[in-house]
């Protein structure tokens, strides 16, 4: 009787290994704060040594930042305006993508927000970069191409409200479609308040 041999370990290309390690980190991020994530656990799940993990990410902090950046990139991939359409349709595309993403991946998103609140300067910088990109996208979609500082601040405040409502309100409180309607309406009031009126 022959004993089946263990499956051969698959050798991944560097970019594939990095993607695998980041994917593991994204999954673990939903179960614990990022700074409590064990590098040994990540390496073991990937089937590699701790030393090899540090070949791809020089420090634990570099790994954490890469995980948070990947999470932000996934959100930005969904929260995009359609290339064509009216200002209202383009804004709605961003809002719908944002709300739908956050509601589908609530645990992951909350974990990223919690990581940014942890005080690590580089993690916070990634989080802030995502906020800036979203703010710029919303303003551009709304047709506001030279926003005043107060206008930009108002849109960032609206974005914080959108985030809180998408995280906190389940379907029993408001449907995704109704929440998108509410947020688009609120944003229109913000942008109208700061858009110069023709005389």
C-alpha cells in the first residue's frame, strides 16, 4: 500500500505572492485590529516562512500599510462616476458604488476605518489619500472644477455622513436605493450652496 505524497508547494511569482499575502491580511483584518494581526499567522497561512514574508514587505508596518492601501483601492474601484451622463447621474454612480461597497463589505470597511483611527501615521496617510480621491471625484462629477476650501470641506463632511449611514443603517432601517437617494439629495444641497449663481 502506497501512502499518497503531500502536494508539491506551488512557487508563485513575486506579484502573485504579494497579492496572496495582502489577501490574507484583508481577510484577517475583519477579525482583529491591524496592529494585532500576527505576521507569523499570515506567513503560516500562505505556506511560507516569516523571513520570506519580509522579503516582500521589509517591515511589519510596510505589510500593514499595503493591506490598508489594497482595501482602499477596492473601494475606489467601485466608487466611480460613469464616463457619460449628466452631473446628477455621474454623482449617483459614485454614491451608489460607495454605499453598495460599504454595505456589502461592512466588516472589512469598519476594520480599515478602525486601522486608520489607530494613529499610525502611514496608515492614516493612506486613508486620507482615499478621502481626497473620493472628494475630488464627487466634486468633478458634480461639475465643480474650482472648489473653494470651504466647499471641499463641506463635501468631506458629507462623505463622513455617507460613510456613517452606510455602515450603521441596515436594510431594516433604509434600503440601499433609498439611502443613495437621500445622500444624493443632501449632496446636491451642499454643492448648490457653494456654486456661484449667474446674474
